[in-house]
C-alpha cells in the first residue's frame, strides 16, 4: 500500500526546507495510508475471527472469499483517491465508501453462506451467530451513511460516519453481552488448541 505514495523528486541541491514542504504536501497521502492500513487490519481481524468458527468449507465459500479479497485489494486505490482530494470531494468519497461497504457486504455474505450451509461449529450458540451478523451488517451501513452525509450535507463531514463505528460496536456488544462472553471463551479455547 505504501508504494502508492511516491517519493518527492527534488533537485540534489534542494534545501532541507524544500524537503519538509514536500513531505507536508504528502500528509493527506500518509493519512490515507494509515487509515487504509488500519481499516484493512480491522477487516482482517474480523475475517480471522469468523473463520475461527468455520469448520468446513466448499468452493462456494472459497469463491466468496476471493471476491471479498478483491474488494480488500481495491481499498488502497480507493483510499488514495479519497485522500488525494482532501478536503473530501463527493466522487472519491463515494468510491471509498462503496468499497468499504462492498467489502463488508461480501464478508457478511461469506458468514451467512457458511451458517446456511452448516459449515460453522455445530455447538456455536445461535445468539453468537446473530452477534457476528449484526457486527458485519454495521460496516456497509456506515459506508452508506457516509455517502448520504456527503450528498445531503458535505463530503467533508462524511468522516463522522466512520467515527460512529466504535460507538455502535459498543452498543451491539452490550446488547449481546452474554453471547460476546461466550464467543470470547470459545476463541480462547481455539487458541489453546492451536
């Protein structure tokens, strides 16, 4: 992802201050890089978590996973496009938010497919399944809310939609508190087995 940020080309005789100015001009790119890195990292953690409960697979699940990975692999581009136009412009915002939402929908699609086909641990509490489904549904909703804020208010304020994620995740976690504790116990057991 970092290769998207091009090193500034300055004359060898350039002063240090010119190098500093060149780096300052790249700040939106660096912000985009770090934001994208942590978003992809969060998707990876969630992906790893649900696959801890999936005990069987078929090629339908594999192809759904490949489509999910395609959306994730597109994220450095959509993030770079978005950060290059900071303060936000509507079209780059839509591309980024759609990428974010599509990745979330594809992850949810995998999870629901695995649940429907009986590929998850049979002892898993249905409430835990619901908990993960709610968490995954949140990601596409936030992306669409960001687009609505950008369209009806101003793209600059769309970032507030993404800042809602931790708050709404806490609400979902509180709603499913017992199931979350059960999921954490199961995860600890899985870690111990491996």
